[in-house]
């Protein structure tokens, strides 16, 4: 299998997810993503000789970008929401504190 085909395959998507999850879980890789991908590709398809420069170009064109998502708390610990609605703060029966805004949140 050509490296470009590999980069578009399900095997690479699975590898990308594994690599990304492993980084998030603090597993240590001794190589960067490209080097690790190339090593995985060579092992998976038993390839001995490879053009690293060409593979780097293909990798840069086809790599799945990691989209960083920042979770933002909209009610927790606030007195007012972004829309200037009052946030109600109460202590629960088990001594936890909860925040609620009936104009922005729906009860399930």
C-alpha cells in the first residue's frame, strides 16, 4: 500500500485516534507523530525502504488535524449569565453547592 493511500485509510484514522488519546492520557512517545506514523506504516505493511521526504510531504497534506475544544462553564460559580440573567445558588441536602438559571437551563 502506498503511503498516501495509508494516510487516507481507516487504519490511519484508528492510529490517529490512538495516538491522540494516548497523548491525552499521558503515555510517552519517544518520537513525534510523523515518525511514529512512519514506523507504524513500515511495520504494518512490512516496508523496508522508504522515501522519508516524500512521506513527510504526504503526511503534511493528509494528516488529520486535532481540533482543540475548550469547555466553558456558563453558569457554574457565576452571579449573572452572559445575557445578564440572574444565577441562583443553593446548597443541596448533601452539602454541595449548585448554580441554576431558569431562563437558560431546562430541567430534565
